[in-house]
C-alpha cells in the first residue's frame, strides 16, 4: 500500500512483477524508483488511496506454487521466441507447444484475476496490466469488472500475423488482450502487426478514430497507443560522477587496457535475440579486413543472464567465438575482446558506459532495449555518445548520432566500425566535430524529456479518457464463455414488454425485414449454408403465421436476385418480396413481379465489368456477381488486407470512369458494388407503403429489422412515419440509426413468435446450435457488416 497522488478521480492497480518493466539501473531500488518514476510521491498528508496495489508474481501465488515455471511465466519459452520472430523447430519434429504449460498459464492469469477482483472496490476505476505474462487477464477482468478502465502495455515486439498464427492459443490470447480499454505498444510496427492478427484471425477491422488506431470487439472500441518507455534520468545523472563509479571506471580501464584505444562497449542479456554472436562475427571481420587498426580497438562485452532458463548452447557458442577471436588476433600488448558473463551492478554499468567510445548493439529483434538511453546519460556532454545500433532496436529511430545497421550484414558493420575508429582518432586530436556534440546534446535532451515517468503519466491520461459504461452491463454465456454485452447510449435491447402492447393495440401493422443475417444466421459456417439452402422450417413457419393475420403486412427486402427470392419463398404467397434491394418487387398477396425502375440504362455495365474483372483476376479468393441492377465484387474470402486495398483502389477507379452514368459505387464488409442510382431499400419501403396502403390509412405500427449498411437508409425512412409506433431494430451490437437491437437472428424469430402469442418463453434458444456461441461470433462485428 502506498500513499500517492494520482489525477483527480483516478486510481491505479498495477499487477505484474515490478522488475519486468523497470530499466536495469532501477532494479536495485524497485519500489522506490517505480513510485518516483511513475507518480508524484506526496508527504504524509496525502490522501490514503487504498486502491493503489502492487503485486508481483511471487506475492500472488501460493507458496507451494512458486516454482521457476510460474515465476518466469509458464509460456515464456514459447511466447518469447515467437514474439521476437524466432521460429524454433525441434530436430525430431515434435511439437514445442505443451498443453500442460498452457493450462498453467491460464491458472496463473486466473489467480491474478481473483486477487484483483477480491480487492476491487467502488473507488477504483482503472487497472494497468503489463506484458505477455498476463495476456488473458484483461478479458478475465472484463467479465467481472465490466465498467472498469483497463490498460495493457506489451513490452515485447508483436510478431507478423504469419508467425503469430502458428500458436495454438492464438485466438484466446488475442481475445484476452481485447478485454482492455487501451493497448500500448513500443513501436507502430508492433501495433500494425497486432491489428493484422485481429483482421486475419478474428475478422475484425481497424479504424482511425480521432487520430487514434482503434478496433471494435464485442461492441467495445479498443484504442491502440504507441509510445516508447524511457528511463529514470535523474538517477543516472546523479551517479555518473560519484566516487564508486570513478573508482570502477579506473579499475576497468586498467584491467582491460583501453588506454589510447577505441572501445566498442555493450551490455546484453544472454539471449539469442540479442545477436551477440553476430556482433562478434562482425568484429572479427573488422579485424581481418583492417589489420592496421587491430592495435587501436577493443570490444568490451558484458553479458547478463536472463532470469529464465537460457536455451542450451547459447553461452557456449558466444564463448567459443570470443576464444577463437582472441586466439587468432591477440598480441602481448592487446587482447581484442574482453568478455564478462554475470550480474552487473548499477555502478558497474555506468562505469562501462563512461569507458565506451562506441556503444554497439546488434539484436535481431528487440522490443524494449533501454541501454542506449542509459549510455547517453552516463557518457554525458563531454563524450560524443556514438552508437552502432541494429535497425531492429526500436529506440534507434528516435536518437541522433547513431548508425543503424543490418546485424546480419557483418561486412557493413565492420566498415561502420572502421569509420568510428577514425572518429575516435580525431577525438584524441581534439577534432571532434561540432555536429557530433550537437547531436549528443539533442540525445540527452530527448532522453531526459522522455522519462519513465513521462511515459507512464501520458499513458494514464489516455486511460482516464477512455469511455466505459457507467451502468451495469448484462452478460451472456457460461464459465469461460461469459461475455459482457455493452450498449450504446440511447440504444436499447428490444424487450418483449416494450413492443407487445403496441402490437396488440395497433390495427395496421407493417413488418419490414432483411433476410440474410436477420432471419437467417450468416456466421462463418452459416453463410455458405444460407446462400444455397432454403429458409429453415422455423423461418417459414414464423413468416407464414405472421402474414396470415389480416392486420399484419409482412415484407422481406434482400439484395438477392429475383429468382433466388422466388425460389426461397415460393410457399409464402402473402409475404411481400423485394429483390436486389428493390429493383424487383412483389406485393403481398400477389405473384406478379414489378420493376422499381421501368426503363433503366445498362450501358454502364460494360466499362464497370471490365474494371471489376481485372481486379478479380488479380485478387485470389474474389469473384464477380452480376445482377440486373448491379455488379458486385466479393472479396471476403481473399486476403483481408490485400482485399481492402484492392477495393479502395477499385472504388476510386470506378468513381472516375462511371461519373457520367446514373450509378453509384458502394462499399461494405467484404464487397464493393456498382448499382443504379435510386435502387435502395429506402425507396422500396416508400413503394411498399404507397402501394399497399393507397386505399386505406397509413400503418400505425412498423417493425423494421436489418443487420447491415444497406438497411440503414431503411431505418431512417421508417423513422419519418411519425403517426405510427416505430420499432427499428438492428441485429447485432453495432452503431446504427436503429433505436433498438437484437443480438442475433434467434432473438428476431423468438420476438416474432412471442408477439403472436407463441408458447416460446424466452429470447435465448439454448437448444439451438446457433445459441450463445453464434451470438458471441456475431456480436460486435466491426462497423456495419453487409451483403449487397
């Protein structure tokens, strides 16, 4: 428990090991540095905010469970290499994914959840979670603390979707993180890869909302934030010239015999991703290619073992390279490589930085590496602060006076080393360039102004701005499948009590409904089935009974062709039909089809077909559908990102070519279509009302249901009939012009059956295969999904 001051009405719970996120230099004083670096410490008079809690792995697990497997994260051996784009395949071909470890990972996350929920109280409104050890925790907390703001920051890279999809628990981990309110990444590349995984594996769609990357999931908007963590600058500046550091610096200079030499220095974790062997190979190439400079250089390499188990052989490989180089190039006066493995104290780090002329880091993939920041502040204004950094080091993009290199290109790295040796020679002759000094000054300013504290306070401000509902949120599902159902303000679930009395009191009732996604499910498996199969017996029975009531007029509006609609609903003579969004229509009680536009020009089809055909040929998984009133390009089965890119480009081309025709180009989820201007469900609703009620009074009750963008203008026109009791209803939780929502087609059918006096007593048909699992897959689809 700490007494700290946060922004007004804001408190923080931070779970996870403090050591996981702190820079090396802070680990000797973890709690003190954490509080000073992240929040302002107040005096004894500060309010006692008992909701500020710190937990480590050790404190949240029972004593008997504190094994190395738990403390280092059960899946570290799997997630760490995958997230760093290292694909390890055993020689025997056996699986590297242990289901037992996954089970332990879930248990650990659940224990954190139980600890948080058990200490949670009404005064707490925000929780901040860190790193890949707790990726399931946000969604676990969301089930119990649905109104809480949850921040999650990932301190590792996020791999490409092709690498990430190899994980057997890929969906569960994504779903877990998406329980957050805001997700943080160190670099845009990592956020981009995360969004790509969401697009490809969860069928979500990214958006740019008020300048921020967002993704919608289960009716919630999750914001992605990119910000690189800093260090605790005051501590490095304060200790740079202390007596112990000065003593260590002199001792190292004498021990390593660095006098009059250009020192390439580095501190790396003992990990394959740090590219230490690549650095040694590049240094060996430098010694081979520039023999005249061998006596003028020294590589001082400190290696710090990671807390977790190191892959067998890495240390032996590094030491083998060191020994080979020293045996080949050592002289009585000089040993090229000074190598040390083991713990390094804070003062020793500063001493090595002061000794170093050129910091040299060559990781093959790095999520969080603060060594360059530490080096800049430790070297101070009197040293140039030169650095050779792998282009895979995230912070390299923010710093001046660095040369970014491909760590696998040893010859180029060797050439850069040669350039820096020349620069060191110029330093000795007091010829250090003014530009170098200015860049070092800029680096110091950047690191000082982007501290851990600045990073944390900025992230917390964004968490505070996130919207989460202030009222209790209903939930559905059982056990781990429980999901909160978030609602938008002024957008309510349509209950039977809301509509039943209006229905019974009305005399002229009009039902306007979409087909796919509204009456029939169109999930990933259901869509293929629904496209070619006839309506289910339940759909036909519900519509037949509803249309048999003389007070009820039922009309189905769809984007399907006339022949398809006629085939599917041939047995329902009393039901009105609209095909191709109303280009063709059949009034209730009639068998005759009419054209909404009697004389339509079709000359636009040839140029449109030529353009759309070219894109179809170049986009695997897409196809072109031709209707009487429209041409529709479907790309839902294509690569999601490539399909959207192609659709965007095609939209622009069609707009420029077809602007002389009376047509419009529309885009939706997985499709793009060109259709005749004026053909829409909006105009079809007007046609139905004018034709059906021309000799009688207007309807006094209208129920209108749909699930996609093509239904939105239908909702708008229905709402204009002020004399009627209006119930516009979108299927699925999504932004809409509708006043109400139902969660899926099961609820639509249950509602229609209930208002007719059916003996069905609830909205959730748990015996159906499209129960809450289908509901979960359909709720919160990004934007307004549609089928043209």
